[in-house]
C-alpha cells in the first residue's frame, strides 16, 4: 500500500481563512437575506465565498435550510423539516439576475420527507435561472437512487450535473448518513450519462479522513468508469465540534500529485487543493469542458 502523505494534526496556514469582507460581499449577502434564500457558501462555511462571489459565481441551497440526513462532516442543520416555499425558484432567479452572476450553482439539502424528494422543485429552479441565459450547475442529492426523480432534474437541462461521492468506499459509512452509499452515488452518476451522454458530470472527494492515495485512486477509477468528467479534491475542515474530527491535514504536494493522477485517469478538468470545494472554479471548469466537447 502506498505511503500516506500526512502531517498529523499540524494545523497549516490555510486553516486560518480570512472572514469575507468588502462591499460586494456585503451587498450580495444583504440581497440574499432580503429574499429569504440560503447559500451553501455560508451554510457550509465555505472558505472561498468572497472569491466566488467577486468572480460572478454563487451556490444557492434550495428546499429549505434543514436536511433530512445527518452526515457527520456537514454543518447544515438536520431535522425539523420545513414546508417548501413555492416561490423559491422565482426568488433564486431574481437574485441571480440582481447579483449579475454569470454562473449559478444550485444545490440542496436532502428531502427524504417529500414524496418526490424535492426533484420537481429542483427542476423548476434550474429552468427559471436558465431562462435568464445564465449557465447553471446543479449539485444534486442521490434521491435514494430513484431514476424517475433523477430524470426530472436531467430534463431541466443543467449545463453541469454534479453529485458527490464525498470520500472513498471504506470511509463512506463512517462520515456519510446511513441512507447514502458509495455505490448508490456511483449509480446516480452512471444513470445521468446513460440518459444523456453529452451532459457534463462532476463529483468531489474530501481528504483528511484517513484515506490512502491508493483508495483515492480507486475512487477516481470508479468515477471515470461511470463517466464523470470533472473532479474536485479538497481538504475537510471541521466546521464545529459537532462534526467528525479531522484525521490529517494534507500537504500541497499531495494535492498536486492527486491532480496529476486525476488527469492521468482521464478527467477533463481537475481542481485539487486544500480550499477547493465542489463549486470552486465552477465556471472555469465548465468553460474548459465546453471547449473540449465542442
């Protein structure tokens, strides 16, 4: 087994992320709050929020602020499920327009409590934003693997359709909710390509849970075998003491090595770094992919 590149519990400088500041951030934040919307940029305490908002990309979290699942790495609150806001798709559309975004990422909490798990609401939000002529990336839950629900989102024609495996096979039961599964996530990604071979697909892996490079490489092979085009790799940063502890902070050399490995395995775009998140450099990833596919 290949040796892990780990610096155990030495907190690197990148953990000390600066708080978002600036007029642009404050104005956009006020706009979002005014429309009673949520962004995963804030709910998940993303370290890149200022950079992304300044560059014209934002990630909206729909279907409410509470998740029906309880993954051990995630800071989004769970339980106490709320009623859907029927006007939310329009609010997201209007906010995207007011923010002057060129690329919108739409993600959501899990809604296992709803008959269609929120898939129709998801599709409507995508279509409303696309009506502006804006590129849309959708980062979807697994919908418990129900193909009819996944198809509802596919039919809304997002420009990129993403679903995260989050970690390697061995660690999936440790950090993800029991209703999620490694193979279930792969089947979601595979089905997207089966239904639309031209749709760009994307997934993400977090490091820092004790995975080995061999396990990450196996995950890469599994993703490529199921047609995934874009891969992001980032460092897990514990949001609070309620979430699972960080096992290791990974070196910049490891991220670079895994980036090279990803391209070797055939991904068309790889973003690998400690502060990389699923939607990081999302527009750049779409643009590079679009050029290659055309």
